[in-house]
C-alpha cells in the first residue's frame, strides 16, 4: 500500500472561536488568570526558524500528509496553543477535563487526546488487552504489555484486505493478528484469546461490512476498533462510527480537523477509554509513556474540535471547489487538457483536481511536472498520486494524471499553483 494513502484542510473560519471561548468551559482547570505582559522580545517580530535553519517552505497542493507536516492550524487554534503555553497545569487534570469536554461535544462515552492517530491505535489496543486480561491477571497486565502478553489473551481479528502499514501500532502491544476473508472465517475466528476485532475504515477491499463486523464481534462480547484516521469530513463522522457501535474509533487531529499534527483522538466506550488512559503518558512503565501529548497540543486539539464543529460540510466543499476551479481555469485553454474534480469516497473526502492531457501534444510526463514544481520557487508539492498507477486514498489516478490537492492551500496559493502548472505544460507543448 502506498504510504501516502493515509489520512485534511481548509480556509480559516468566519466564526472565531477564541482561546478564551475554547477554554472558558466552566471547568476549574480550563480557565486561566490574566497572562503576564509580554517581554520586549516577545512583543517583537518572531524569528523565522525555517529560514534560519535553511528549511524550504512549500505550497502544499498535495494534502494532509504527515511527511508534508499535515495541515495549517487556523488562527484561533494557534491562539489557544499560545495561551496554553503560558501556564503550567497538572497534566492528568488537563487530560481528564479535555476528555470529558470532547466526549460531550462528540456524542460519545469517552475521549482521549492522543499523540496522533497511530498513538490512538496503540492506546486503544492496549486498552482492549488490559480489559480482557485484568480479571485473571490483575493490574500487573499493564506492566506486561508488550513483552509478556503472548501467553495471555492477545488475538486480534482483522480482514486480510485490512492489513496495512499501521499494523505496527497494534503489534506494539504484543498482539498477534488472526486474518479472515469470509463471514464464515470471521465467525470461526473467535477464541478464548480474542481481545479485539480491528477494522480499517478506508480499506478498499474486504467482504465484511462495518455493520456486520460490529454485530458479530458483539455477539462474541468482543470490542471492535475502527481506524478512521483521515476520514473527516464529513464532520458527522466524528460521531457516526461510535453511534454505529464501534467500541473505539481513532482520528488524526492534524488532518481534517486542523489541530496540531502530533495530536489525535481516541473515542468510544468509557471503560476502554479509561484503560487507554491508564496505559498512556505520564504513567511510567506503560506502552504509551513515549506518546506524550504536551499541554499545548491537548488544548490545541480541543480548540480544533471547536473550530471544526463551527464549520459546515457545504461551506468547506464550496471553497475547495472554488480553488479547484481557479487552477483548472489556468490550464483549460491548453491543447488536449481535460480537468475533473473528484471527491474520494471515504478518506480525504474533499474535492481534488485531476488534470489529464495527451502526452503526444504536451511532451512532459505528470511526474516530471511534479518535479518541476517541486524544484521551483516557491516549491510546490503535488499530490503523491500524480503520475502513478497506485491509487492514493481512493483517487482514480494513472500514469497520465496530475493530481492537485486543494484543501491545504492558503489564500492566493491556488492562483500560484495554476500559473506554475500552465507554465510547465506550456513549455512542453509540441508546436
């Protein structure tokens, strides 16, 4: 599987959720005294450390890929992060307060801010191992993850088509996978050692539906977890899957919700969220000890959820289509060029622009176009599916297609991308 196939977005909100609005939630922890006056250095212009370190800034016409530092936080989220940096708090108090607030907002029993979606997978897996084994092993079960789990209950059922590059996030807990393909395989796979049934929400294969996966797991009194890391928008997916019956659902915070890149969400059953929290930082001798989420990122994730819930799916899609149209208008007049707006069905479910053309008339391959934009100034990164036969997140691509992800573009960058694409294609036009 293409490592870029993973999990996204957008224009700043019209309805500001200020740092005070995000944090003034009636909880004693989530209210702050007045900040100290800034020092002269703080009041001055911030040092541009990208320039100081010689790191090239890019225009992100690809998407919310981790390798491209995911999304840009909206101003109100950045303000919440900055404000949180001014005050120390008790980390467990903040984790608890944030979890309670997010659970209410996202219509689920429990919530935990994790160190990204991969961390949510590991902590969710650790929770299932803990809850399954604690009646026999006691509290020491958490000390035994991952190296002492093999003799205990440690089997995770997964569809063969749902095995992926994030398996390690679960394997970190000492589990072993039991693969199934058909419904009869699935029914027969449950044993006294089964601790969880895992589902990859954006998988492009597999015979067993979400609903059937949940039904059978619950018949066997086994929890099921859904990796939906990149699967917002639509906004309602933040509660659709827990309502459907998944006991745990994982989301990335730095993609569609536009929170800090190193934050994510684990949502679901209250007892499992509590067990995940026990396996998480700052608890020592736990599998999640290294998955620390700083106070700034916890607050930033709460702020991002508030920001995201203030948006509408229709408003976001309208803006993304406007950006795609701006880029398409820049290249449409070139001979043989055809443009199509495509929305992937599950992951990264936002408009993408597909540009196709006759390479006998425009003598440059899409991958060469991508390299030209990457090496230019400003550097532009196109979607990694450009010019490949490997579909990325459901995009219908091939070796003859340029794929432009528009949702991470900032104001005015759609025009720059359109101009640069037109220039690259025009220079290669066969007279």
